[in-house]
């Protein structure tokens, strides 16, 4: 298995503490100022995110800007998230992404380093956002969920919170502006992690529960096709 090794052109320099505070604060203030008036940005259920301790937020992925949208919705917690390793091949972009809480994961095959880092951040009491679809689906209907998020949910002491995202696909497609939202983020009640069964079975069940919770929240959002 090659998942424990990075390609030579992928930079790996996570920020101490998950983010670099000055860069994170600048991003928070900028997005916080422009997102509500320009994008109709609204958040429901933020109180369901614990103020401390490891939190795994499992979200659907309609557009590439979802990490920024969900990260803003998680404030005052500082969110970290996995991003495809292709974004970390430029040293300058990789440095910025690490400062904002991102770290790379390989697409299409196991990545042991990324999973170990994710578990370490959760165990350290930080908040991690994952998108089990892997890539943006550009649709209000979530695509297939992979079980990697479910395996992270088995980290002891972690609270698992589902998040439904809608409207980001109406803002950017790729990095091309296509509209102005509105962008809606809703957090559901924390999920119960099964205590019985093999790790594979437990991870699959968490993934199933997360998808069901997200689909239920999307069904109640205005403007989402039935």
C-alpha cells in the first residue's frame, strides 16, 4: 500500500495548532463581512457544535467553496478540513491552505498519513470537517459517501455532527462565478456512534446515519428539489 507516502510534488507542512491564527482571523473577518450580504449566507443549528473537545463535522459537498462556507458556519470554532492533494503542489498555495486549516489527502486510494493526522487533530480536541463524497457534486442531491469519515468517527471522545450544505453550487462552479446563492448551512443533532460490531461495520453505520441526517435536513431547506 502506498497511501503512507506523499508524491514528491505535494507539500506537507501543517500549521501548529491546526491553523495560523493571524491568517485564520483575516479569513474569518473577510468572509464574515461579505458572505451574508452578497451570498445570503445563513446558518442553522450552530449551537449543536460543542464549544470544546474533538468534533467531526460530516457534510455533503455540492461545490468547491464548501470548506470555506462550512468553516465560517463553525465559528467561533476553528475548522480544519481535508483537501485533495492536487491543491498542495504549489508551495505558496499549500502554505496558505495549511494556514487556513487544510491538509492534503490523496484521491482514489488510502492515505494513511492524512488519516493519522486527522485522528491526531480530533484527539487533540480540534474540529475537523470532512466531505465523504470526496469531490464536489454540483447538485442538491448528495453523491455516494465513502466510509473514511465513519472510521474517523470511531476516534475516542469525538462528537460527530452532520451538516447539510445547499446553495454553494449556485455561487461558483469550479472557480467561475455563476450566481449569488443563497447559501444555507444546517447542523443536525450529534450522531450516536455504534458501540458494537467490527470497526468496518461501525464506520459504515456512522456514514449511513450521517447521510440520512443530511438528506433529511436538505429536504427541509427552501429551494431544494423534492
